[in-house]
C-alpha cells in the first residue's frame, strides 16, 4: 500500500469523529454495544476495547503561568476499528489518531498524529497504563500520570496527580445520548492537579492548574438524526464541577445530559431537558464562542466565554476545542468542545 492509499484508508473511518460525525450514528453490526448496568473492571477498562468501534482518552487542562496568563492544553488519543476484533501487523483493524493543542489568549497551536494499530506505532496498555502515538505519551498509574506531546510550534511535558475519585456519568457510567437509546460507557477523572512546562515560540513557560480526563467508548453513540455536539466540562471556584452536553439534531431540537460533581466526588445525573445551553454570540466562522448555561435544579446560571474564539482544531477531522471562563451564579474555568459546525 503506497503512502497516499495508507493515509486514505486511515482517515476514512476516523473521520467519523469529526465535522458532522455522521459515522457515529451508523449501524454497528458486528460490534459490541453498551448495555445498561455496566460492571467496570479496573485497571482493565483504562485500556482499549477492541470489540467496540470507537473509543477515546481525552484530557484537557486549564493552566496559569506565574505572571497570571491563562493557557489551555489538550491531549487526545482516538481509536477507530474497521472490524470488531484486534490483531497484529498491518492487518490489524485498529486505527489511531492523536490530537494535541495549546491555547493562549492570542494563539492556538495544534498538532496531529495518525497511525495504524498492530505495528507498535500507537496503542494503549491497561496495566501499567500507557497510551501513546509515536512519541506522544500519557502514562502512569492513574493516581499519577506523565503526559508529553510535541509539534512544530509547541511542546509540553506535564505531571498530573489525582486529587479525587473517578466519577461515572449517566446511570453508573451508562451515558444515554438520544431519545432512541444510543449510549456509551463514560467515566472521568476530573480532579487532576497538573504542572509542567509549555514550550512555545516565545520560550519555556512553567504552568500549573487543573485537568480533566475523559474515557468513553461505544459502537453507535449517536442516533442517525444527530449531527454533532456542544460539550462542557466546568470547574467552579467552590469546588463543584459540571459535565454537560447538547447533541444537535436535524429537526432543530437538542438532546441534553449533565452530571453534577461535588468536591468530594459525589455525582448527580440529569437527563434530557434538565440542562439548557444557549448560544449568545458566534465568531467569524459562525461557531458559538459565548454561551448561557443553565441547570435550574442546581440554581446554576452562568455565561461561558472562550479564552480564544479562534480555537479551531485544524486537523484532518476539524472541530472547535478550547478553554473557557465561567461567570454568573458560579465562577470558574473549563473547556468547551463543539462539533457539527461548518
């Protein structure tokens, strides 16, 4: 297989992660699908699930330098399967895509890696945990992790330490995504303290802050009438946290879900309709960069504003991803991911 053909074969199924996300709503025949009442098995479930079609290890961080400048950081490894089994060598059906980014108030730096499974170029080992694609690595014991990535315009080397427990979204980790019942398995570690060094064109910058790691896998998480999502991970100054998403539908309606997390790690799930996310302003590309987010059951009414409105991931499967500030009934910081915008 020549290089162009190899890249084409790699990118086609992985494109289901991106703009439009149509592949996430297609039939999952032959693959395992999530079922209610999941029984998680750790550390095994920190690793890959080859019988499911899609999966990701997704870390975002809100950082501050000594001079008070805010930064955002992303490290993501996606797995996409051509067939519901694992394998070795070039015949292995697992495809991998890595995204890394650093966001400043003025700039947004992006890197991407693509890989085939089975040849050692990318993968995930559960115990001891290690996720990698080329020389990008996230590894440790889940209480402490080290994370590295690099691209032509940036690099980072970060240490993470968990300050709280894993939390599970939806019904004990079974996260429903549509009225028709599509779902994923979804848990997070939202309590990481993070510190390290950013290498940017202006030099090395020591930073510290908080990070949020999401783990999710499924085979058909969206309904066929869903085209993308707006996903919020918000950390408030009082120690509470909120995960919430709004899934866009072709009929103009949205399906929503949320998880409220206390400082101790206790969770309360909220089903469709409880979370209200309303765009207030868009950037020059018509992507919402100012939102009103409400969760009346928690007396939450906040404005979520992008640190840098141009945090567009210029990857082979583009989307918007960047740090945000939160003001209103609760103040804080967080991250916003948006797909389905053109």
